[in-house]
């Protein structure tokens, strides 16, 4: 039988064997004494390891005859016994030592071993419990030591030594809201309009946010909106502001219900005396109610940050407030000024070692930490201390203040917004134990001494309690204002998130006071608020209780989790509640999206944000602001204001962003918009559209009889596409409410679910004379329309709104047909453009190169040609496709409110009126919609909601 080679052990077995033999005793050698002559071998040499039997044998085998080939003649019993005793001692020590693979349970028989003993040492026998506790403490100490010695992560090593200083530095370029840190951990942040704002959450929550707006509450931070304060005589303020508005667009600054301070108003602002052209944008305003002892009126105007500078310039012009007031520069104590001077400072001794504190950066020495602590930036951190924020008039008492970032503004959207407010806020408690003879530096004790003010506070508290009896926020009159003084909401913060629910049931009998509140709103007296007073706002901000101090006070409470009592004197905050109306146009989904705005002094943002979040609400960003306006069928600023400078700039930025995204794709993977018949997939040429339809309508008015309307329109558009217009080149958006009602009646909106029948008798009939009269005043205008798809489909941005032909209308009889098709266009520019050669691709830097024109005699527009896009100048936008174009879509998506695809956009007034005039009554208002990436037209119903 052949001898097989020994089987090699695996690596795992080898490691386990090494662990077991690690603590095994080695050969114990007794130290040789002076008398070792009896251990001599041949030649009289001394044998090493004579005291060890194993050592002697190994030495004998190793030497092979050099040392002791024969057994010793005699043996010393004492030396041999001592050597054996050392070996026995080493063996006993090895048995008692626990190796890595051993456990205390090995001392127990198998039938007594339990897994629970590793967690609860009391399950072990008493003789082993003490040893188990020692082993557990030793393991915990080892784990702690290992954790401390672990190398810090890169994020921890790069963290700034003083985060507050780092945050203040980062706010010098873009303004941070007070909730920035909270949003930065949960939202995708974008830099817009000089701010760092949250766009959308990092988790999927589109439908939950919609449900919150429809059934509960959605919270948004609108503190980036700019507030401009006007102080002066009422007559002079109204005379100046009347130059910026017009009554044809709706209520102005002089509206009676708004002038009293009971309601918030909204108005469209134009350049001084330029109505209806040169609009600036929409603003909201709030008058301070009449106050005893104040002869001047106070007005707050809230505007979008992109609109602020233009609006401020116009206000300075009409109010004649061109004289800036330079603010006084408050000297800031530097660390070197507060600490001891360098001459008197004790220097370190030579040779001494300066230890560096953990958590600080190397570039920050310990001497810098001796100064005063850095303060958190409250307000606008990008503004220089010498930048003027106040302008006064040299001819009157009018003064303009820029209150940007001085007031925090939160918006609660949803039918239960009032329930969230009543659950979060509690009216301020009076301070009865304060000595009235001692003057306090806080505002609330001084306020409690005035009996009239306390009566007002009691009335406001009663109205706030009445909100608990309101079922939906939409039942409150739109724009209602309520002043209130509340306690610090951090005191009543719940232990965990609790969803705020109404305290009444639908159908329950409502109190008479609640009915009066829903009918008449809040009285002018209860609209007063101390938030209007700058000194009180500053006092509340400076005396806010720090979070650390408040937590210490809660910790010292006898019952953990109970309400802090008595309430500290610094814990009273004046707020202003402003009702935000929901959908106010049209006859469907009225009051949807209504809510409340809460205005706070600066510095109190997070103190109110966290308690609101703990009431089970959803948080939204800029994306939900756009969806909120889309569901309300209202234009969103600056997206849907193409005739404003801000809207024009937004369109240019959007075009550059979409074009850059298009160029990042490989040329073979790009959509060829020329073949799809889409002239401008990334922008909307509104000016060219209005000019072409103005020419077409002028030609149409000259013809008294027309047999085929669509043929005439196409022919006129083709004939006059290169003819310059003699009319004004600036288009405007139709905002005259009377004209919008007339145009809405001509569209004859259908009676669908939740929509009342429209009375057509109150409008003049649609005729050629009425159309000519209407177009004489609004020929170069665009109108805002809402388009509802009659079949499946999802509208997209920059979709084309077109006129259906008589053949297209016949397709409505087939229920399976959703619309006609556009024939594929031919790309005439593809053959004129050349692609880079292989040698050029090899020498390129790796970026995607666009095609370039072959000839160099073309204009600058063709030099920037991109494969698949029409170069400038564009051909006729109205007659480029087989169906005449009326306008484009600016917002489009599947509407969860309507349950179908809906689009919002602008169409030419001239084109719409001419189309309605030629359409049959049963098909009036039906248009076609085609997405930029599709050839399929879909039928839509146009509605103009006023």
C-alpha cells in the first residue's frame, strides 16, 4: 500500500489551532546552578537544559553526539523535582487562562449552558457570577478604549473648529433662512434669488404633500419674501401708490376693507403711469389698523425677492424718498480688545509645550478662543453694515424702510391649518406676580400694566379660541387678519409627533359667535398687533431664552415632561395671523388651498417651526409652491409672467438650463425637434406670436365674407410672416377683469362635476362687430387659460396649443380616437451641418461637440446651430405646423385635483377670439394640444377663469 502524503489543514483550521496553542506552556527550563558537573557528557562539556527532560532530549537529538549520547550516571532529585514543579505550575496557569475562543460557560456542563446567561449574569451559578461581572466590565472597557482610539472619519476631521463662525462666513454670499440647517438635512437645496432655499424633500412625498394640502396641512417657509414698510400720511401714500396700480385689474391699495387693516390685499404693480404696459409683478399688502396717538399710517408690502429692487426704485420715485439714511455703525468688540493686551499677557516659558484642544483646527490658535463668543446672524448676512435700509422724503414725512429678513413668515396650507395653529399656540399668560413699582426691561410686564391693552388681549384670545369651532379654513373670510400674543411654543412641545385633529364633527351645531366670525371676520380692534412696533420686535429678539437654558429649566421640573410653570417673562411673543384665500377663480374646487400665514419677529423661526412640525404636518419647498398654484389654476411668479422683466429673465435662465441639458446628451441620442415640427422646445416666443396674430387679425377684419377660415388663416400667416408690424412691439397679458369676464363667457365653459351653469345672457353675443370692438383694445395681448384634456395624456412644458380643423372636429364622434396626428417634418439643416472627424474627436478633450455649419457666410445665428434645433431667426410660429398655433403651455401635469391631465398657459387674444367666432356652438372652446416630443394632438377644453 502506497504511503499517501499528509493532508494539509485549511486556513481556518490553522487559525483555530494557533488560537488554542497560543497560551499552551512551553518547555520549562530550570536555571542551571553552579554545581552542574554531574550533568556533563563526553569530553566534560556542560549540557544546556539539564533541568528539563524535554530540553535534554532535544539537545541530545539536535547535537547528534556532541552532547550526552549516553544517559547520565546519576540524577539530582532536588533539581529534578524543582524543574517538574515549574512545569506543573505553567500548565495550571495555562488551563486557567481564557483564550479568545474560550468562554466562561466552558466551566459549566452542557446541560446547564443557556444563551440568556450572556446578557443576564444572574442566570449563572453564584460561584461564577463574580467572575462573569469582571469579564463583562473588562470587555466594556476594551470596547470603549477601542472606540476612542479609532481614527476619526474624514467628515469629522474636516469639520470646522467653530461651526457658528463657519456658518456665518457661508452666509455672506447667499442668505440663509432661520430654518436652513433643518432644511439642509432633509431637502435638496438650490441657490435662487440670493437665497439658499429648499426645493423638494430627499424622500418621495409628492402625493402625501398633496393629501396634506387637501385634507390636513402643509407647512412652508416664506421668509425669503421681502417686506417694504411705508410710513406717512394716508392721503399722500394713497396718491403715490395710485400711480402704480389700476382699478381695472381689481382692488387697489385704497380698497376700503383693506385700508382699515382688517384684510390683506393683493394687487398687480406697474411702472409709474405705464398701465397697461410695463408691469412689474404681483404684491400683497397689509395696512396697520388705526392706532390712538399715531397720526401716520403704516403699510407693509410683501414682494418676491426678484422683484424687490425694481419695486423699491418705483416706490422711491413716487414717494419722493430719494434721501438715504446711513445707519449708525455699532463697533464690534474684537477678541483682542476684550482679552488682555499682548504686553500684559503671560507668555509661555521657553521649552514648554502648548497643548492643543481637541476639536479645534490647527489654523485657529487657542488665543482666538479667549474673546467673546460669536453671535448667530439674524437677518440679512450679505448686507454691509453701512448699506442704507431707510429712505426719507425731503418734501413730506414719508419714510421707506427695507424690512427684508426682519420678519419670519410661515405659510400653512390646508383645511386644518387653523387646527394646527390652535394646537401649537397658546395665548400669552398674564404676569400677576411681577412688582408693578419696578420698571422692567421686557415688553410684556410693561404691557400688563395697561388695562386697556389687557382687555384687547382678552378679546383676541377669545377669537382665537373660536377658531377651534371652525370646520375648514376656507370658511374664514379671505384675507382676515388677527393679532395675537402667545407663549413660547417650545414650552408646550409634545413628547412625540401627534397629528392635530379638529375638535368638532361635521354637522354639529355651530355657536353663534363662530357664525359671526365666518361671516364678518375679525373686528378692526382685534387686528392690532405689537409686531408692527420695531422696538418691541427687537426686544423680543434680544431677550429670547436660549435653547440650552430652556432645556435646563425643563430638566429641573419636578415631573418630567410637564409644562414649565411659571412661564418666564421672556416667553411672550407677538404674532400676526393672516388668512390666505384658496382658489378664488372659476366655479370648481372653490377655497381649495386656503390656509394661514403666521408672521413672527426674527430669531424665533426654529422656536415655532419645530412645534408646528410636531403636529403631524408635511413640509414643502419651492416645488410644492409651484404645484399649489397649478392646482389653484393661478399663475406663479415669475414662471407665468412673461410680460414682466422678472418673467423675461426667468425664461432666459430656463432656456439656458434646458439647452445645456440637451447638449449634454450625445448627438445620436438627442430628440430632433425639427422633424417633430417644434420650433422652440426650450422657450416661448411670445412677442413673435402676438405680432403675427395681430397681422392676421388685421387682415381678417378687412374681409367681410370668409368660406374657409382655416385656409385664410394659414394663407395670411404665410404671406405676412416676414412683414414687420407697425403696431407697438411690446405685448402684454390681459388683466382687465371686465374684458376677462366677457372672454370667459364667449368660451362657454361646460357644466362638469362641481361646476355651476354659466349664465350667458349677461354677456353680449359673439359677433364680428363685437370681436372687432374687443380686438381694437386688446390686439397685442395674451390671455391666461386653463386646458383640460378630454382623453388620456399628460401635458408637458412648452406644449403647443393649436386650432382644430373641421376634419379634426369630426373625429370627436369616434370615442376611440383621441386626436389627429402631425405629419413628420423634414430636417433641411442636417445636410448643411457637418460632424467632427475622427481625428478631431481624438484631439478633443472629451466633451460632446456640436455640429458646425459648412459655410461661413451664414449669420451669427447659424454659427450656433445645434443638430435637431431650429436656428434663429425662427420662421412663422403660427403656420409652421399643419394646425395653426395659438400659444404654449407654461405648466402641465396630471392634476390630482381634477383627475385628468391639465395644462396652464397663454394664448393670443386675437387668435382665440377669431377661433371662437368660426367654431360651431357645440364645439366652442375646443382646442388641440401637442407636446414638444410628440406628433399626437389631443383635444382639450379651454377655460378662462375669473
